[in-house]
C-alpha cells in the first residue's frame, strides 16, 4: 500500500476535465506568461511518460500509459479548468439533530468518558464470550440443542441493557430471533429498521493455537477487543442496543417508531432467523412499511487526505451449482480411459478456463464509485484519475480502464462481474474401486446486472464440449440431453441447484439528491466530521458501494426499497479481518459504532427526508 491506498483502482484529483474549455483564452496576457513554468513541467512529464512506454522493463504497462496519454494529453490546456464535482458525484452536507441537539450533546459528552468506554468495551467483550455459532447442519430451532447458547446471549443482553428491556416491546421470533419495537409519538410516520445478527462463524479447531487471545475470550488488551464476532457482527448488535439504552437513560422518547431486529443464522443464509423475522414484520407492519433499513455491510476508509464512506446500495446474487457425474463402477485393475473423478476434473478445468468477463458499465455502481474517488480524493494517481474521468464519454478510455483494473486489482472481477469458485468436492470410497459418483459444488456470485437464468444458460454452454468429448448424457437443471445416437454413454453429468437457494441480485437502492440516502449520507458525514479521533479531521465524501457477499437483507426486500448495508467501521480498525484467525476490533472504533447509531436515531426522528 502507498499513502493509504490499495490497488482497487481508486484515483487522483486535479481540476482538469477532458473536453472542457480552457479559461486561459479569457485571462490577461500576464497571467498566461506566469503559467509558462507549469506548461514546461507538464511537457516534461509527458516526455518522461513517453520514455516509460518504450522501456522493456515496463513493457507490460506501456500500452496502458500510451493509450491513457493519447486520451488525456489533449486536456493539458493553459491553466485550470472547472470541474463540477457535485454533478459527477453528488454530495450532501453534514446533518445533525436540531430538535434533539440537547440529547446528542449529553450523549457525546458521555461517550467521551473513560467509564463509558470501558463499560462499552465490556458489553461487546461479554457478547463475544458467548459462542453463538451458526453451524451449517443445524436442525430447526427447538430441535437442536446447539441453539440453546442463544438463550444465554439473551439473558446477557437483558442484564446488560435493562432500560431497553423495560421500555421496548420484545418479541422472540422462531425461538431465538429478536425483535424490539420502540413506539413513537406519531404512528403515521414509517418506522426505521436497524438490523444485525447474533450469530458467528465457527473457529477451525486446528487454528486455536494461532490466536493471540483465545477465540471467545472477549479480551480488551488496551487497544483491541478480541474474539470471534468482534468484527462480524456483534458490534452491530451491541452498538445499536447500547445507543438505545443510553438514549433512554437521558430521557429521549422518539416521535418516529423504531424497530430493532436481530437474526440468528446470517452466516448460513438466514434460513431460520431472517426469514422468520421477515414474516413477522410483514404480518405486523406490512409491505414497504419501513422508511429506511440499515444492516451490516460497507464502512469507511481513511487516507492521508480524505475519508471515503461507502454504504452498500446493492448486493450480488448467489447460485451454488452442483455438478455430479455418475459412471459405471468396477475393479480399479480394469479401469476405463476416464473415471467419474477424471471427467469431473475436466469439467472443473473447463469452468476455470472459461471465467466470466467483468465489465465496467457507465451506469454501474462500481464505475460511479470510481468517479467519486476521481473527483473527491486528491491522493489518487493523476494519470489514472484522468483515465477514469475520460471514461465517462470515451469508449476507448473505458476499455483501457477495464484492462488496467483487471491487471492491478484482485477485486475487479468481483466488483464488475459474476465470479465462480469450486469450493467443495467429493468422490470415491476406496482405492481399488472405481468411483461411481463424483461431485463438485461451485459457488457463483452473480453480477447485479445479470440473473440466475442467464447464468444457467451460460453454464450449460460452457460444459457442453466436455459432455461431447466424453460421450456423457447431460441433465442441466432438469432438462435432459442424451449423448449421440448409437454411441454408448460414458455416464451422466447432472447440473443442479445444490441447496435450492438460488438468489437473484438485490434491487438497487435509490440514491439521488433526496430522501433516505441523503439522510444516511449526511449523518455519516456529521458523525465522522465531529469525531475526536486522531486522523479524522479530513474531508468526508460518500461513494455508494455494493456487497459482493450476501447479508440478511436478502430476505427483507419487501419491507422497504431503502435498504443500506453499512456497518460504520473503519477498515483500519480491524486487526485481521473477520472469519479468520485473530479477529479483533479496535476499541475506539466500537465507540464510533455507538455514536453512529445514536446519530441515525436522532436524525431520523426529526428529518423530513423520511416518509
């Protein structure tokens, strides 16, 4: 990393925009002469970059630099050009409570005290110590004793947040899902819905010795809070509960209703928790009943110059596909040319040799995010910034940008297209017995502009050459295609939805200059702009993002069209990420999480931007 940036194609700011008229023609002659040194430096820079394109050492970058220069050199006019940054990436101002300002002032002062911080750290640490693991093979709640640990968590929450449990209506959904309802004084206003999940992923037993603190210790070492769930997603659970507890303590009573909902198995798809919560909320409140929904997801990233926050406004689809080959068995001493395992290996190779091609779309979320970085982050590389800005209107620049991002960013394919990963494989039972059955499960994350149906058609087309090569019969998602007439079948390749959980990409949340997105954006800018943490005294800008994975929100589409996946966590506050060894969250970052939920509740309570 350099200057706090990674290699995801996030770019630099200057005031020159391709295609705009220079102001130099209308300036006094003396001012033109004063610009001569700048012109000379620009000319030297271009000459130097041209030399780089001829360097054998940099040959792989040569075509990129040359193409970029061809697109941008014509924009090096005599002087600065106006850049309408807000037209390219609209921003809002900070939004802070006015009617509720006194409550906020009291709470901000409280949040800054050492006593409150230590108590908050222990609230999160105590929740981490309760191993609410969502195993993939859990039977339904009430039929599997491994769910009972969630009851222990509920007892803990009741003791830790007594005012909340005394004042809010609590409903248990499907045994262990939690819904808290806080009545408002005006029931004509749509409630806000804050969601999180109580569960965590398991810890691989072979990795326990690699943890600096035990996986479920909840230790606070003076800087970090350690353990599984400290990043995903117990800060969302405890942070929102803590905010409500303290709001009650200072006497706040909402005008707008507030609902908190906490799932129990997000880490295995929300099949027991979020689905039951959805059904309860639809029955109780109805479709499109909530003004805004905020769940886990995007966060913010601090560089030397700016803070970029990326609320997720979309989510990719998901499709787990099972490829099964059945073939005759027998003794391994008289084998066929290709066993079921060998043919399955060919299927996997064919899939991996035919990856999905990612594309930047001018109307797409990823391209919009890049545009936001190009106009609001001055620390990004100048040439790439120019290329991104030029890609708004130039097809050549757009194609060049695609090539460069594909070459430099491992995440480009995940953000700009469908991905595939062969994750689970099974086959064979004994070393001297021909395998009669072999299978692989391939996980697909579907581009937000594609569909399950389009993916099915593509898969069938990709594997067909393997089917023909080996003389297999094909059953693709229930449609059977037999091998050539007169040719003995070598077996059957069956392609199916592995778990019956195919998911289309999520609807894209409206953004624009008004409504819930503006409220969330202004709140984020207000929270970050008023933080007392070191390094937060920077410009904050909002760049809408998307989730490459899935959250419980995939079950909540009918509750509101204003769904935001945003956990308000600084990427730099995570010690080693989530779902891995040494999961830990910087404690000061958790305080920011509580502040965020407090601001959201107070702003939403008085804002005309919500229905």
